[in-house]
C-alpha cells in the first residue's frame, strides 16, 4: 500500500511517451493543452466522458482485466474500448500526469440504496492538482456523474450539468469525504493516496463475484451532447434533450450493430452475462 503523502511520483505512473499522449488526445478529440490549467482539465474531462464509454464488456467476453498502464492504454487506444472505474480513471491519470498535472488515486466505497457501502477498493477516483495548486475531484469512471471536475476543497453546493454536488466530511477520525449528487450520497472517499496495484483485489471481486452487479449483465454507457446512451444487456436506452426512449434489441446482429453505432466498439461476439440474475 502507498504510505500517507504518496503522490503521483510514487504511484507507479510514469510519464507517457509523446506518441501515446498524442494518440490519447486524438481518441478523445482534444488538442494538447498549453498548460496544466483548470480550464484544460474541464475540457479533457468532458471530452473523455463523451468519447470513452463506461463499460463492463470484458467481464462477459472472458477477457482479463489488467490494471497496468500499458494494458489500460492498449485497451483504450488500440482496442477502441472503454472500461470501468479502475481502467478509465487509471488511464486518465496517466494522461493527466503526462500533461503536467499532479495526480493522486483515492480509494472509495459506493453507497448502496439501503445505506450500506461497497467492498474496500470499490471505486477509484482521482484528486488532481492544476498548475495553480488547486485540487479537483476528477472522475470519468462512475457512469452518470458530474460532467466536469468538482472543486475538492469546496464544501458547498457545486452545480454541474449532471446535478448539484457536494463534497462533505463523512465524520469520524479518518477524514473521509462523502460525495453527494442531488442530496444522495454516491460514494465515500478516503483522502490517503493509493497506487493502481492497490485496486487489483477490488477489480477482481467486481469482475468475478456473483454478488457484484458488474457480473450480472454487460453494460455500456456514454455521455452525449444531448443526454446519454446506454446498452444494458440487450436493452438500448437513449436519453436526448430530456426525452427517454427504450427498446429491446431483437437479435445478436442488432446488438453488435448498436455497439458499433453508439459506442464505436466492434466486438467479435455478443457478451454473455457471467452471472445472470436467476
């Protein structure tokens, strides 16, 4: 585990070669920022959400999830894929570090509807410092969440296209923070920096356990300019300008076409739920 005070230099995240940075920026349709500014961070964050889908397809295709920098980049840049929180925020951390931002990985546990919390290392979020030293909560791996980074040290309401957010003390001696969206607790973060390898057990549990929601059905979701598009198993849901449409796709050919059309993902076969609900 990383010790207190560990930062990007000790997080096992080397700066990327220029060719990798350029390829990543092309993937998300972004120009190389002139500096590690907050404005550039906002632009990169939104572009990432609109181009790299949150998806659990590897779990249902029998593909190994490898939490190592090269593997994450290959999946996003060569494979044209997305991933879930460990992969998306893990890869984005590499890009941001290479662009001059100071990045720390934070362990979080997702709040459930019944008031409980997920397993340790349930979620990976990022604390990112810009050139002016101000920290931001960056999270491109939580699905329907904030469109832009949230001011990490702000305890009041933060209005975002994704809702009204607050980052508040969770109570207790550890200094944990709760992230609320429209008044609903979404996840509880530790503030101690971690390294990517710390999340291997959490990723393994989420990709193998029958108790994990990720193993019950494949999900692929991406933010769009007018809303969000999600394919959950064979149900395609499109929200555009406040209007939601939902339909069940008829056959494998239609499912594969939906992955290509809406998410830019070309799959060899339809993902089959690893642990389908009884």
